[in-house]
């Protein structure tokens, strides 16, 4: 792919960063019935925290741990089959928190329909529902063309990378990440945008994700 030096965006890409604060909701579950009851009604920020936020925070571990729900079900309730089913839910295929919630509830409901006896968590090991609160902050970094964008990717904070890749796609219920949307919408480069869309951000560390994106953009620039 060759660079087009005249390819300049009408609207610059404005990099933002975010700070996550974790808060207790006061809700807890001692068994699967209480877990699924809470899953139906907790705010979306709770679902986000125990799935996507959990994965981002544990990217450095190998093998990658499952989501919080799967971990508690497998390791505290010792319901390993259900834990495996919850861990197998591919969070990347859901465009909204609502759809992810429906999938989680559906898996647990199906298990409860076939189970007469519910295991109870030992005292002190109940599932505590937490939520993530994000504070979005401008970084002052902007890009008007692909070369400026590539340079900015090399030094913006990892929280900025994470915000535009993770939060935009699911928590804000966009079907795209901010980078791909800008590159296609403002620069008209569908091929590069699609390449960025196909990156699975959960198989990379945040620094690895940065390097992968820079590599793709540099290839577009012909570097």
C-alpha cells in the first residue's frame, strides 16, 4: 500500500484518555439464583467491569483468565461445566452491553433449568458486584493525516489506546473502534480501517496492541 500525501482529514482525530474508578454496588450473590437475578438488573457498567474491564486488567497473564462470572462459578461454586460455558462466551461478538447481558443470563438460566440443587458460596466468598466509572479527559494530541496519526500512536498513553479501542466499541455501544471509524470516515481508507477492525484487542497487551496498530499504519504509509 502506498501513501497518498494529500490524504488529509476534514476533521482531526482528537485523542482522549480515561481513568477508571471501581466502585462497590452493595449487591452480592451467594448462589446462581441470586447471581442471575442481579445480572438482569445491574447497570451496564457492572457487566462491563466483570467482563471487558476484567480482561484488560489481566492481559499480562497466561493463560488468559475468564471473566469474573466464570471464575467465581468455577472456583467458588465448583460448577465447572457452567464455568466453562461462561468462559466460552466471546465478548467480542457482542456490539452492546445489553446483548452480552442477555447471553450471560441465558447460559445461567439454561443451567438452572436442569439443576435442582444450588451450591452456596462459603461465607466470605460471595460474588460482589462492582462497577466501573470512567472519567474521560482530552490529551491535547490530535492528528489530521495518517502520518501524524502514526506518530501520535507511538507516544500517547496506553489508557488512550484502550479508551479508543475498548470503550468506544462496547461500553459506548458503537459497533466500531474510534481509530477505524476515523480512518474510513475521514481518510477514506477502507482497507486500513478493516485491518484495524479485525485486531482482537483481547489477545494483545495494551503495549502489544499499540505496536500492532503502528505496524499496520506504517505498512499503509509504505515505511
